[in-house]
C-alpha cells in the first residue's frame, strides 16, 4: 500500500540547516529538493520550515526531514529549541561574505550548547559560483573544519555544485555510524 510513497522508508533522519541570514540555506534546500534555483529577490525565512526527501543508499531507503531555519538574530531563541532533535547539521557560510565565515565559531558554540553531543556536522562554504566576489578562501574553510573535526565542502545552490553530495554524505554517515 505504501510502496514508493512518503511512508515507505527504513530510516528516518532529521537534518537542520544553520548559518547567518542570506548565506543560502533556503536556496540550497530548494535546489536539492526541487532542482531549481531561487534567484532574484531574497525572502528571509521566518522561524523554521521543513521539507522531506527520500534517498536510497545501498538499498536502504532513508527519509530525510530537512529543517530550514531563519538566520536572522531575532529568531534564534525559536530555532535553539529544535537543535536537540537534529541528527545532522549543515552549517553554512557565504564565501563572498567574510562576516558569515567569522561567525561560524559562534554557531559552533551554540551547537555545542543546544545540540546532541553526537550530532553529525558539515560545514558548507556556499555561493562557490561567485568567482570574483569571493572573500573566503577554500583553504580557510578546510582549516576551520579540521580544527573542529567536521565535514567540509564548498557548494553552490546556483550551479548545483556539491548540493546532492552534501546531503548524501551526511545521510550516509548517519546510516553507517549506528
Ligand atoms: P535566511 O532565511 O534569512 O536565514 O537566509 P538564507 O540563508 O535562507 O538565504 P537564501 O537562501 O534566501 O539566499 C539569500 C540570497 O543569496 C538570495 O538572493 C539567493 O538568490 C542568493 N544565493 C543563495 N545561494 C546562492 C548561490 O549558491 N550562489 C549565488 N550566486 N547566490 C546564491
Ligand atoms: Mg532562508
């Protein structure tokens, strides 16, 4: 009855998107789930929003429930309440915005405070398509990820670079670590 439906899965995981306002969390999720890029006028996320996607990894059907959070400061107390329910966190900065990168340490501090101790964390340098406006080098992202022992990739919600791979990598990690 439920074959190939949203109820047909073996594992359920909750993935949360975090990072400063405007780094591209909503665009990344939209690109991953629906395949299109939201360009033009930016609409800030209010509170939290989620989308589901089922992926198959080595014959296991994994239902990803992906929570898109608001980066704006005034919504932080709302989003903190959801951290502990996340199995994995995708923490984004914008490679064209140095401040969003500098804020990553503060984000990791909040994660340590509110999330589960064994949460899977992946740092993502988004907007990697923006060649000349780049303000954060790939090596700097890599170095920070090594310091905190988290996964790292550069992504682009516009070109699609590493978008599927980022979600699949955390899903695979969650499947195999049990
Ligand atoms: P909040 O909801 O306020 O936390 O912001 P957000 O992180 O969800 O940002 P959002 O996805 O709405 O993107 C902000 C702006 O960046 C939009 O104008 C997007 O078009 C643009 N953008 C997002 N991802 C990319 C990308 O990979 N490349 C480029 N060039 N622009 C991007
Ligand atoms: Mg958003």
